[in-house]
C-alpha cells in the first residue's frame, strides 16, 4: 500500500496490499482510459453508466448535452467513478486460484460544472489530444454555439484510490504437481486497420495514444 487513504471510503479492506493512494499511480491509470463508469442515485434508483472521460490536471472530466438528466443529477449529489484496465488472465493449477491482473481507480465526490467558454475550449482540446495526439491542430475547434450547447463536468481527484494486481500465479503447495499449464495470458488494447471516410484514403491516418497499439498498421 502506498501513502495513506484520504477518506474512509477509499480505504481498501479486501486485499489492502493492492491499494495505492499516491497521485502519480492514480493519474497514470486514468490517463490510459477512454471510458469510465459512473454509479449514482437518481429518483431512488441506483444507476451505473459508461461515458467518455479524460484527465486534465487534478480533475477527471466528462461531457454531455445541456439537457441531459445524467449531467444534472451528477451536479446535485455525490457519485462514484470507476476505471479498470484488464492486463491479463492468471491461470492457476486449481480453479480456486485463477485470477486477473488489472489496474483500477475509484473516485468519490461530486461533479461540478465548468461554464467558462475559454476553459471549456481548453478542456475539450485536451480531450481530443487524449484520444488522438496532434489531432486538435488538424480539425475545426468547437464553435461558441457548440460549446454553449455542451455541458462540461469535472470531479476532483482528492478522494481516489487505485487497486492493482500485476503478478503471477499463487497456487497452493499441494497443487504444484498438477500436470496443467499455469501462468499469465497478457491482455492489451489494440486497434484494427483504419476505416477511412470517402476521399480520405490517401490522407495520413490518426495518431493513437501510446496505450493503444495496432493489430495491423495500415495507412488507409
């Protein structure tokens, strides 16, 4: 475990040795995410919805339509945001000791709105750069009307915790002689061949973030 839990909600009780509270670890996991899951209460019912996300500074950002019930609800009450990267299947000699290697973050708190047009423009530029580095200089930036019609929310990373498993099999001594393959099957996010729009086949394909690789490198 690294550093001290910032709140009782971020204290990991199950497998506490996997917990990390240092900002560098938390930020690194967030920075390799394109989607997060948000759990919240709406009208007495619990919901959990996926949405695009990105980090800028000490905040996690999401966006939605101005008339979205989700964004309005998130401004009114606290929620939990989770991010998970699955890095491998851990296959043991016994069924009970099978596991997964992963990196995850949970953030607690309440979202706040960012309404300043210049700050919104900068945040959305960071979003485009997160998804495809260098692309914000190639495309048309959002217009003032587009910015005004989009709600930008952010949640501070003050109350966050990471949990990581990144090692091999933990078989019992009595199972070591079982004649079956054991080990880790690594998993990672990969992009397939690009699918250009009509008239774009000869243009340079987009740049992917460093945490996404290609199955097949293709120029169109």
